[in-house]
C-alpha cells in the first residue's frame, strides 16, 4: 500500500509542478523547467500526466503577430471537490467548494455541538450529501473533508482533546466517523453520500478562520485572527503555516489574566480571565445586571447599534481590555496583521477603535510600525474559506496529490 | 555568477544528502537511496563528490561474521569552520567551531557595544584572527561568521533596526563591514584574518541563544528561551525554526505591561513594563533604595546567595511577576519547553520555583500538561552555540552548500 521511495519522489515532483502552476508563479512549460531545474522532457512528461488526469488545463493563445506565443497552464479547480465544514457551538456552515475555494453550494444551519459526535457528524454527513445534490456533483468527486471544531484538536490524528465545551467529544477521533460510515456502507447499513475517496482533515475552528483570512490576504507571513464572540480565541499563522503548539492549544488567549479583575470568576476555574471580563457572554451578563434586555452577544450588538450609552461604554471598555492583551501578544509575536472576527467585531467603530488605540500605545514601535489591525472581510465565511484552503493545500502537497491523480472509477 | 536552475537543483540534492547524513537519519548509501528516491547510481555520484570535497567521510566497518557490512557515512565536521560571535551590551564571547558546533578555541572579553560598529566589529575581526591562531587553522577555512547582537535585526539583510541600546548601530548593515574589510585588503589597507570566503549571518542575541538551547534538546519543535538579566527578552522557536516576526521584533517581551505597576516608569517611555519592575536593573535599584549594596545584577545574585531576606523576597516577587507574563505566553504559544537563561536564572531555587508555580496555576491545563520549564544547561555558551548551529544549518542548506563545495584555493 505504501508508495516506494521512487514513487514518493515522483509525487513530490508532480506536487511541485502543480503548486507552481496553481499559485501562478510558473504558468508555462518553459517557466516550470526554469523554476524546477527539470529538463524540458521531464516537465513535458509530468505536465502531460497532470493534464491527462484533469488537474491542469493548457490553453493555446491566439496567434499574435509573428510566431506562436507559448501555451499557458492553469489549475483546473473543478478537478476535485472539498467539503468544508465549520462547526460552532450552536451552528454550522458547510460548503462544497472547488480546489480554488469557490463554493458550489453552501448552507448554514443550527446545531448543538453537545449532542455529541455521532449525531453532529451524522447531520454533517447528510448535509454534505444535500449540498452535492444542489451542486449536481457526485460524491466521488469529493477528495477532502476539512472540518473545524470549537475546541482543541491534535491535527495530526484529527482527535479532539479536552474541549471546554463539546460534551461527549473528548478523545474522539473525527476521521474515524467517516471511515466507519464507509465500512457500514459496504454491509449495506448506511445512508448519505459515498465519501470513501475523501481524506479527512480536522482543526480548531479559530485556526481555520485564521487560515481563511491569511489565504485571502497577500501582505505578510505572520497573522493573528482574533475571534471575539461569546468567548475570545485566537488563530496564529507564523511563516505562512498554522501554529498549533505542542498540544494543539496555541491561541487559547481567552484565559489570559486581565489585571485588576481578580473578583471575576471564569468558567475555567481561574479568575480575571479576559474572556470572563470582556467576552460577549460577560458583556451580556453585565448589561442584563444593569437592567437591560441582553441574553447574548446579539443583544449586546443590538444595544450598541441602538446607541444605548451603557452598552456603548461597556463595549468600549472591553475594547481597551482586549487591546491590552493583544498589545502583549504583538510585542511577543510581531505579526504583520491582526484580523478581528466574531460577532462583536461587527462593532467596528466602537470596539476596533479602542483595541487599536491601546495596541499602538502599549506595544513597541518597531512591532507596530507596519502592523495592520482590521476587521474580517470574510465574516461568517472565514471558517469554510479556511477549511477549503487548508484542504486544497493538502491535496496539492506531495502527501495529498496521489489522491487527485488516481484514475476515475 | 548566479547558478542555473539545473545547478540549483543539484545543490538542493547535495544538501538533502548531506543533511540526511549529518543528522544521522540515513548513514549509508543504501539508506540515502531509500530516503531520497534517487537511484543508487545517482546517490553514488553525489556522495563521491561530497567525499571528494571533504564534507563526508566513509568508513569501512570491520568484517563481522559472513559477508561485509555496508560502509557507513558521517559528516566531516572539520570540513569547514564557523566563527560564532555573541555580542552583549558589555561583553562578547567568540568561538571558532567545527560544523557540529565543537569549539576549537573560544574566548570571552569585555567590550562596550556603544563604541559603535566600526570599533566593535574591528575588535571582533581581530579576535577571530587570534582564535584561529590558537586553533592552528587558516582563515580560509572559515565559511561562515554568525553574529548575535543585543538588538532587533532584519535577519535577511543583517541590518540592525532601531536598537534601544547599541548607540551608533541603527540601520547598520553588519555584513557590509566584513565586505569592506576584504575590499580594503585588496588595496593593502587592512589587517586581521582574511575572511572573504565566509558568509555573514546576523541575528538578535536572544534568538541565537534560543536556537542554541533548541539544538541541544530533542523534545519538541516549539521552545521559548527567556533571558532574565539586566533586562528581559525572549527568543522563539516555532516548528523548529526561529520566529523573528514581521519586523524582527518578535520576543521583545520586556515591555509587556505588568498589572498594578503603572507608577513605575520604563526607559521605553511607557510605564509598568515587566522589565522595569522585575528585570535585573530594576531589582538592583530597588535593593539599593532599601539600603543594600547593589549596583547591578551580579550584586542581586550575590545578595540572594548570601541569604539576604530583602533580596530574597524581592527576587521571589519578580519570579511571580515574570511568571504572570509567561503564563499568558504559554496560553498563546503552547511551547514544549521554556528555558530560562541570563544572570538571574542562576537563582534556580528562588526564581524558577515561583515562575513555575505561577505558570502552572495560571496557564490552561492542556497547554501545561507536558510543558517543561528549566534553566539553561548551556549558560553563557548558549549564544555561541546557537550562532554556530545556525551557521551550520545555513552551510548545509541548498543556499549554503555551494560555499562548502568550492575547491580549496
């Protein structure tokens, strides 16, 4: 089953060529030979294979003046599909996309992550089938299922580890669910789409959002995506790759201690955590205690948008408190950009201005001189965008490209 | 001057083989063919070249039993030398090492970094010459000069950027000094060793220390090296590579705000910075104000070692304060290990115990469950060790190996 070293080397070479074409850095045979050092004959042999398997497309340009300009190559984004899944605590968004992240069908639904993996993933599996139906594409075209979940993940195995929410998921190996489904199918016991050709990738939801924002930007290798919703979390891109940390816990900034709030108890058992002071749930609770109608983050946003002065003051205070924590992280990580997402990030004027002010005042000038602090342009789509991009990166890698090159059945 | 794509490809292949042998993962021709997918003939051709240029050594083992066991390969660490330079504010340490980091000669000297680049680098240049003399090796054997400086550096160009100390160095491009020296030599105007075959690498001093500690350990890809001396700084290894940040400022944690100390003014212009509260200079000042004899960090260490209760209380307090900042960084970065260095780190019992206690109490359990927090085993040698290892990694890389393979003059 395992490829030989020579096969691995060939896959690495095919991956290199496909990536050079996909990112536009070498869109012709001659340029590929230049970039890789391969002979023209070797490039031709490999490019012909990639074209035969439908992964690349070659276009003859119109003759212009004398001679014929060289044919140009591009990735065929339809060559394979990705099921991109963003699971939140109370909702999910799923898209079926092409290799360049374009959604063919997409839908958001309510769900309760605490229903546990069997029910939640069962619903995901079914919804992927519905989306494939809408897109008019067969399940065998799906070569990767890329899933973000609201908790820490050991990405190498797709195992959920000690999630603070996600009842029933601790230690659950997500790819196993899909393997079991395909096993059951062989014995005639399963419904839903037949996804046995798909590789399953699992990551933390804020990580995939960070990767989504990173993929859409072209302004540096180091990015922090900070999600301010019910809680507060962060996804880290360092040197163009997701930084997950030693145990998949990197970016868990909601429990960083905020000075002077030791009287505020957090659900983690500590006190003074920034999430317990300035997160969406904390704000809603504070506003409710002040006699306002505020059950959750949505109400906080509504009250601020209605111009309620108490809500406005509380949100601006939260901006300064979050800014304080982020200023420390800017001094430490020195990112090119901070992108703010999550429901509270909608409050650009009110929240962002104060976060910015504190970061620029507190972090070192060298670390902020070219730092951009912006709100997400992808909004609620950041998760599926990142999931799709991570999957495409995997499928074009030496480890993944074999899956794209297997002949259609 | 620029190598052709085919030459680049060959260098990449030679680099791959040399690295596989150097790190011990493929110490025989057969294993190299397995690991790379190259044919045995191609491996033989390239390995023969590496042996001919003195970079690899092949040893025929004693015949044991029937048949002859295959010959084993190893790196010839003497094939090239590195000048590893650790520049501090008031001292420097320089070593001439082999490719595996072994020092052939090493010396520490006092210097004042504020004398500016011409005088300081002039002294460095001269000392490298002296060390080569002691080691009995000619200057042409030196293929890399690897320098750490006490300030932010744009590593790609070796330029010092806006250093808070280092008077006269702002914007100075360190490799230019050595290029100029060799230019002057051609016109007969320069002394010191002839180092024109050496590539010059420049980095922040705490970064090279972090890389030194990382190179000596084998327990994970993510490491923070925290230097607690006169000031407080941090070097970051993420995924096995130095994380320098968008503008070379990553790890500058000394100016993270410590809660509740807004009355303490820092030299950076802000107030409440952890360095201004818990750094070595701050401790010495506090002890002096309490009537003790304390001019600098050395005195703080001495007083604690003598059992002075005021000094002891102050250092333990500093441990808790530094621990508070590090707990936030552990939640964010989720490292495998934190290594403490710098003069104050000598106070293991007094400082480390409190730092540890705060981190384990404050950071998330998932981020600390396999976290190791230890003092440096390399001590004052961490800088030259890291500088030597970074240089060796560069010289064995596709970009650097050409320099090792040029024929001796």
